C-alpha cells in the first residue's frame, strides 16, 4: 500500500516517547522510513555549541536556551531533511518545539510543498519526569518544563498520549492516519 504522506513530524516534550514511537512506526509502516531526531542534530554540533550562549544551553531546572548560531545550523538541518524527502526518502522527524508556533512555522517553511502529517505526542508531566529520571541522560526538569510548553497553540493532524499507551499503540494510531491520508 502506498501513501501520499512523505513526512511525519512528531512534536513532544523530552521523555514523552517520540523516539520509541518513531522506531515502532518504522516497523509498522509498509514503506521504508528514516527516523531523524533533533537529539542527533545536537550530538553532531561542535561541543562549544552544546554549552554556549550561541548554541544550546541546558540550565538546572530543565530550562533550555537557544542561540543564533544553533538556529542557523538548525535551519540548515531542516532544509537538509526536506531535501532528503524531495529526493525520495520518507522521513519521521522527532522534534521538540521549544519555540511553539515559531518552531512549527520554521518546519512548515522548510517542508513547503511536501505532504506532512503533524503529530502531537503528549505525556503527563509527572510520568515524563519519571522516565527522564530513569534514563539518566537528561537534565533534570526538562520533561516537566516541556510537557505542555511544546504544545501551546498547536493544531495537529493527530495526537497520541504515551501516559498510559505504549509506543506501538501510538504508532498504530499514527500509521492508520498515514494510510488514509
């Protein structure tokens, strides 16, 4: 079965389950999909941008700051993702819309003309904070700060909630929307 959807954008806070859903989507969708996350972008940035004012900063309590040089590279990354899709790849994007509507608009600009399924991945702040603690690789407080922040003003094609649903269940809901799109 072929679908017209070319890009699935998963937006949710830290530890909300986006990466798990992306992996499950790769397993349940009939076509091959690449999964690309903002964490990968951060990992490949120079160390000075992972800690400095011009890059991305992680403060105690979970606050995140983003500087101009990070935004420049992030814009290039978004355009690169869009170029892969235009070249024929199907892509699942795992992102955290820290800038709310502005983040959405930046993705809409990069993905202009492509068939995108916008997905909100929600998770109760306390549950996400528990996952964050169990992972041990996140700044404490990010999950609680981001749980609602990243969804403010958003209008999605589909929403899933990982508070009580497993990643595979959420992926199946999303896959069903991909099939009828």
